């Protein structure tokens, strides 16, 4: 099954280099009109230049593709709204949004400043929300949309020195869960990619001998799939070096304690049953957990 994007409009943020550039070029190769967004800053988010985005647009148009550059800072709601209006004015619709823009301000938590926290959360979490909100009602009106968030193993599992980044990336997963529910009736699918790739963001984090294996181009097929018409929704797909897997948040079946045992000591005494993951399952919305607890309390769980 070939996944083509003829007639579709795709916005890729942070597309001037690395993963975003790889995604933008592949969407264009498959027929999409692409808005190439890049603030053009350094890895820590400082600076700003449109040259990187314009260079990617030039690569696309030189081979007959249709693309425009945009230099919006995703953390700025006004700039993001103008970015989406640019796409609407140019092509009349937005079918796919890939939230890829990111910065790093790594530091151990005790040494992290408030500004270093705020800057990273503003781009990764609030920036993803800004862009998703700006396209949301357009997607609802056309009864179609695909949004790909970029999460990270730093958010899923944790990573030393990346409390700000990890918290933002875990928040993106939470945003996906609710947008999946809210977008279902309008055929808006929302997923997360968790990439492992050699980029400006990882060049001094990943050992040199591994970098050669981690070409961003091996992540892009996963993004294309998550943005396709037949994509799943509410899926976290991990990709890197040719390996692909999914991550899920699972909840133990747990146990219901009689009133006399609802104490810290009672929890400790029943910890093996509470933490037993043999019958763990994925909850599809918050109310699923509430109903599970109520049913156990009523003796039906």
C-alpha cells in the first residue's frame, strides 16, 4: 500500500535541519504541498534566521515540488496563527501537522534556572499546543486531520539532566491522549513519534560510534505512516536506526481494600497485589479508571 499525499497540505515545524528537514522532503516527494517552518535559532533556541527553511524549500521546488518557508516561533501564538493562515491563503487547507520544533537547555534539576525550564516547556509543550490549536478548527471543518506530536524517551522513561525536556515531552503524550478523544468524531487522528536520531539535539548526547546508525531518514517513515489516511490514533511509535516499536501506559488491575485496611500500613501489606502487572491493561480515557475503581468498590471488579 503506497502512502501518497497528493492534494494534501502539510506543515512541519522545525524543518530547517535534521528530523524536520527529512520529514518535509519526504512529504514533498510523496506529493504534498509543504509549509517548511523553522525559527532558525541555535540548539538552545537563541537567534533566528529564515535561511534554513528557505534552503529546504529550494530543495523541494528545484525538483518540481510545492513549498513555502515560514520563520514563526512556535512559542508565539500570534506568529503560529499567521503561519497557519499563510498555509490557508496559499493552498486553502491543512491536512497534516508535524510538531517537530525543539530546543535543549540541559542541566541537572538543582542547577536549572526558571528561564531554562520555561524556554524548553514553551517550545516543546506549549509550542505543540499552539500549532495544534491553530489547525484544529480547520481540520474539524474539513472532517480530516492528522497531527503528529514529537515525544521522547526522556519523557517516557527519564534522562539525567533533562527534567525540563522530559516533562514537556511527557506532557505532549498527555495532550495526544485528549486530542485523540476530542478529534475522533471529525476524523482527526493524533499520534506521537519518539525518535532516536543523530541531529543537532543529540550530537553530544549519543556516542559517536552510534551516530552513524541513527540517520534521521530512518525516523521519517514512521512519521509518514502516522500522518497517512490509514494511520492509527493515540499511538506512541518509537523509531531509530531501523528499529520500530510502540509504548503504552499500562495500569495494574490492583486490589480493593476493606475500610479497615485503607491505611498506609494496609497499602504496604497489600503492595504485591497492588503492583502486580500480570493483568495490566491500557485505559483509553480517564473515566475508564474511575469506573474500574467504582466497580471494584461495588464488588464487581
